[in-house]
């Protein structure tokens, strides 16, 4: 069984407020990356794990998983980044079974999201899958000074 990072109250609140959930996701990922760059994986884990659960909530309520939402990310991309960050933390902590579980859950959810992809979104979806497969060789979140990080915003 995988650990839970969000309490029931926060799950319900974020499920009912997707704009707020996307902002919380950004904050979780940024805080997790700060710890990860310092090799503090145990401290990074709750941030990436919460980001993962937020992304799963967003995908569960999203009929357009590859549409770019607030912060310049599609919800399926949020899941890939958070799932990878969580898996990296577990790998660094020597909990390989949890690393595997998070990677499999992430990629299965990405494939499930493909059921909702239509027409012009299919190219974006293929790009997301390609990036997901490349993630194992890179950090889960862009460095604060990278071009990708500059596209983040706090608007929904």
C-alpha cells in the first residue's frame, strides 16, 4: 500500500477547487525541488507526494488532460513531474518497491488519460508520453533559473 500525503479534508477541498489545486501543486513541486537539489530526499518526499496526489485529483476531474491549464502545464504533465519526483525520492531512500509503484501508477494514469484525447490534442499527448519516458534521466522539476521554470505563474 502506498502512503497518503494529503488528508481527506484537503483532498475534498482541492477536488472542488481545481485552480487552487494547481497553485498548490506548483508550490509543492517548487518546495520539493529545493530539498532535492540539496539531496534531502526524505524532506522532499512529502512535497512531491502531495503534488502527485493533487495531480491525480486534477486528472480524475479533468476531461481535457492535455489542455494547458494554469501555470503553463497540462494536468497530465503535472502527474508525470510529480510521479517522477516521488519515485526519485523513494529510489534515493532505498525503497525501490515504492519507486516502482509510483512509476507504474504514473504511466498507467498517463495512458488512461489518452482515452480523452481528441483531434489536435493527440500531438500534445504524444509529446507528453515522450517526455514521460525521458524523465528517468533528468530531475523531476526544472531548476529555478531554467526556461521552463520561467513559464510558471500563479494564475489559473
